C-alpha cells in the first residue's frame, strides 16, 4: 500500500515537472522571439517615457512595460539588461531608443 502511494505521488510529481518545464521552454521561446524580432513595449507616449527610463535606468523601462503588458518575456529581458554589466547597458540604451522611436511613430 505504501509503495502504491509513493508511485502515485512520483507520477504526479513528474507530470508537474513536465508542465513547468514546458512552460519554461515557452517563456524561453518568447524571449528569443522578442529579441530576434526586436519586440518592445509599444504604447505611444508611454513607450516614449519607458524608453527614456530604460536609457538611464538600464532595463527598468522594459521591466515596467512588461509588468503593465503582463509580458513575462519583457520582464526577463529587462532584468537581463539590468544585471549584465556593459553589454546589458548598451542593449538597454539601444532598446530604449527603439522604444522611443516606435512610441513616437505610433502617436
């Protein structure tokens, strides 16, 4: 009886792991798509403001945009921009400028 309970628990545990691994892979794909397609938060004046914030407070504009859009990929990209020295900072400035240009274009 104990062995069966353990087997049922283990089967349930493995299926939960697969689900979370699948979800993690989906977020990873979203991040890659955002980066390769240069997707940025784009909401007119808000995007301009977030772009300016991103240029001075590396990654913070993308993090805020990701939270407002409920987009985990943008939040993770912003965190990478924030925590990767030099390369992340350059990335954040370029992303911020892209957000400003796209935001002005959508107004």
